[in-house]
C-alpha cells in the first residue's frame, strides 16, 4: 500500500516540476509531429495512386491504343512514345527442378550455373584452391547451389518469345508486358 502512495507522490512531484510554458511547448511539438505524420500518410497514399495510374497508362492504355493504330513508335507533343517489351522472370522454388530438367532436355542447360561455396578457417587459404572432390576427402562439406542468373533467365525468356519458340511462362515465373516508354526529343 505504501508503494502506491510513493508512486502517487512521485508523480505529483514530477508534475510540479513541469513548467507551464515547457508543457505548452511540448504539446505544440507533439501536435506538429502528428500533423506531419498525417501529411506523410496522405502523400504516400497519393503517390500509390499516382504509381497505379502510371502503370495502367504505361502497360495497358497507351500500348493498346498503339496496337489499334498499328504503330511501334510515335512523336507526340515533342515527346517520343515507343512500345517496348518488358520481360520479368524468376523460377518459382517449387518448380525449380522441373525448370532445370526442361532446360537440360531441350539442350539449354548452358544457362544453368552451379555455385559451390565452402567456408575455411584461419590459415586454410591453401586448401581453398583444391577441387570439390579433394574438399570432400578432407572432411569439408561444400554447399552447392544450382541457379540460372536472373539476367540470363530474363534474356532467355525474351529470346524464346521473340523467336516464337514455346516456353512455359509459369514454370519460369515469367511476366511479359508491352509498355510505353516516353522520351523527350
């Protein structure tokens, strides 16, 4: 019970030490901070809206109208508008082995890379030059990683599409979009 009274008296002492002007100043700063936070939130929401509008114009509206007009490039109001194919690809983890098998079966395994990583302690620099077999014989457990570099995958997918060759876009996590790129003259 005495602890409760001590806490109350401590709080009363603390309040008595607060200068009225200082309290008003703190209150003003807190309100100013809240106003700034609200403005930031408002502007961030507006930026999200603008980015979505830009995406729709760039990926949907302008390329569709250019398709309808049958043009790839056009000069408008001192700007050059050009259609460009955008390719994005990233092999989903759950389809990785399937994608690698498909690449190997179709003679395209040259884009698959195998990374071998092993950690060495102090003074083991000379061992680092040994081959994987020697590492395993000496008791090291190298970590291997098989991958297709993202830029290589993107170029591969784009090339297949441009050449009209078949490709499973889902297996390679590929996204294709024709976009409008605008440049000033």
